[in-house]
C-alpha cells in the first residue's frame, strides 16, 4: 500500500525522503508548520488523525502507550533507531506493502527488518 504518513519531529529526514521516493505521501512536522514546537504526543496523534495520516516515529514507548489509550487513530508506525536510513526506509516500505490499510493499527518496525 502507498501510505499517507505524518513524521514526528524526531524522525530523520533522509528516511522521509527515501519513503517519498517509494511513492509514500509523507508530511513532516516542518512541512506542517509545527517544527521546534515540542508538541505533546497526544497532540501529534490528534493532528495526524485530523489530516488523515498515520504517525511515523522513533518515540516507541510513548506512541505504543498512545495506541492503547486511543486505538481509533489513522495508524501508528513505531521504529527502532537505525543509522542506516536506506535500510530503515526499506523496512518500513516492506511492512506497508503487506497492509491494505493502517487505520487503528500499531506497526512495529525493528532494526533487523
């Protein structure tokens, strides 16, 4: 599936760019005019829901908790840190390929694939 994503402020731009090259529609915090605002996670998730996008983040612990609190979201993709940005983008893409939608899902993308 080609996904509509909203990357959290802590997410690396090279991964965003690689996902865009694979056809995914990724809105960054900066693109949304929300850079360097330190927006709380619940507001990040709310904004993503309002604009119909799944959250893409490295902030695993907090967003896994957010998923449990509010399972009616557009999707949450939590990733482990991986300095190999191309590999991380490829792993995310592979996870997305196997899905038909993200609504309400928590997708975990680990460093090993």
